């Protein structure tokens, strides 16, 4: 099989894999080549998408899988097409809860509520329904409440490869001699 044919096949695989994406191992198996060669093909195609201004797509990774996505600079045009189809945006409460779970997870509902200062039943239920969080096990807290962690869907939605891609945050500390509010 010629190089250009392999790249064309890879492009088709990325396209039909959709939101689920495809792993390097799957690419190698389907194209009957090594993972090293699969990676080289991906790099070639990725470079083509990055350098060719005539392309509206790019290759992104999440959770060790590759997929085709649209370029961010054309978002406003895609939004026009999908105006009524785009999922409702996440509420402030949902974003707060997701941030807590992403940075502190696995974490229990009582711990989330302690940090937020409000009941989080409804928000957690909605985030689970959108498959952005999942149960991770039981906590050692009294009553052994369920803990939650983010999912691969979260990584896809926020275009992250892993939690290591999250922005670093500083823990707020208050010096005894410093006023908290000025």
C-alpha cells in the first residue's frame, strides 16, 4: 500500500470514528501496520491539517484516542449551522461542580457541597446524565457516600488529553495579618 493511500485510509478512519475517536493500536490493526508507522501517518496528516489554510479540520487527542474536529477559528460559522442543535450551555453551578470534581476528584457529594455551600443533588444528577462525571467508588467518610470523577466525555467536551492539561490553580491562603476583603 502506498503512503498516500495509507494517509487517505487513516483520514477515513478518523472521520468514521466520530466523537468516539480511534486509538493508535486500532489504526495499526485495521491498516495492518505497526503502531510506530501509525503514529508517523498521524503526524503527517496532523501537519497537513495544521499547515494547510484550506482545511477546516484538525486532529485532536483525548484519552489516548484521535479524532477529527473543526478548527476553533471557524466556530462562529459552525454555530450558525448548528444553532438549534448545540446542547444547552452548562450552568454556573454545573461548571463549579465540574471544576471541583476535576481538580479534587474522586470526591464525594458531601465534600462538594461543603466546598460550594449549597445542595448539589440536582447538578450532580445532570452532570451524570450528560456523562461528564461518573461514580468512582465509596468514600471513607461516615455513611460511605459515593465519590465522583470526571469521564472521557468530559475530556472530549473540554478538548483535553488528560487532567494534566487543566490549568494550574493556586490554593488561596490567608495570612493572619492580612485582610481577606479590602
